[in-house]
């Protein structure tokens, strides 16, 4: 398959006539209703090729994302909040620029659960890394390099896991039985539970600090 055909498929269009195509045409070898031809992506090896296109897009962006974030964090890391906000902005950018397009290939139910799961995953990684990075402000002399390492590690973790997850769901969507599996519901629900736990822990810490301060101050 040629690159422009892959680009069309990623855009949910027929690789031959560029008309919008149904999922069955893209993934399961049904004939295009506009030109009657079958998509080259229905072949298992070509599905890997299209998945590879998403992965190579990430590979091309990866060096820039890591490098830019590392430099930005080293420059701003001596101040509280700025570098953490930079990291969160990068996470959201990658979520939109990289992970939205492959979601085109899912049916409505899977698109809902995958979007929900990625959103929860973004929050878990984002809030977790944010808290660790802000705590590292208290490490003398090393806070900026520490924050740079935390930022780069967190966007790497978020994106690698998300790309792998979308790949596995895409293979399922293209398989003979594309129905939702139980864990596609359980995963976002589990991540939501983790988030609520993180929220409760943060609230407990704040309450403890307030109690401590009110005890110290008459
Ligand atoms: Zn067509």
C-alpha cells in the first residue's frame, strides 16, 4: 500500500476513491459502496502497516516532544507550577494530535470506551506526575532536572501505553468478532476508581495540614 492510501485510510476514507468509507470497508474487507473495490487494509499485514503509520507519526514527534519538554522544564523548573503546566499541555497536545485519528476506526461503543479510558489514563498520569513534580520543588539544587526527568517519563508512559492500547483495540475491531470485551468497560471504570482514590488521598492530606496548622497557631 502506498503512503497516500494509508493517509486516506487513517482519515476513514476509501484508499481507492477517497470517499468516506464504513468500518466494514476499512477493516473487514467489505466492498466500497462508491467504487466497489475492497480496501487493501483488510489484509492483516496491511492493518499492521496502518498501525505502523500511527506509530511512525509518534516516533517522528517523540524526539521533539521529549527534547522540547526537557529544555522547557530545565528553564522553568526552578519555579513552582510553570513546568508542570507545560507537561500537562504536552500531554493534551499528544492526546489530540496523535490519538484522535485512530479512534475514527472504532464503532460507536468502542469509540466511547476507548475515549473514556484514554481520558482517565491522561488524568491519572497527568495528576500523578503533577503531584510528584511539584513535590520535587522541595529537593534542593536538583528540582529542575528532576522535574525534566519526571515530565519526559510521564509523556512517554502516557503515549506508549495509549498507542499500544489503541493498536490492540484496532486489531480487535478488525477481527472476526469485533464486539466489546468486558475489560474495555472495566479498564476505564478501574482508572476512574484510582482517580477518586487519588482525590480522597489529596483531600486527607489537605485536612491533616489544616489540622496541624490550626494546632500550631493559637
Ligand atoms: Zn471506494
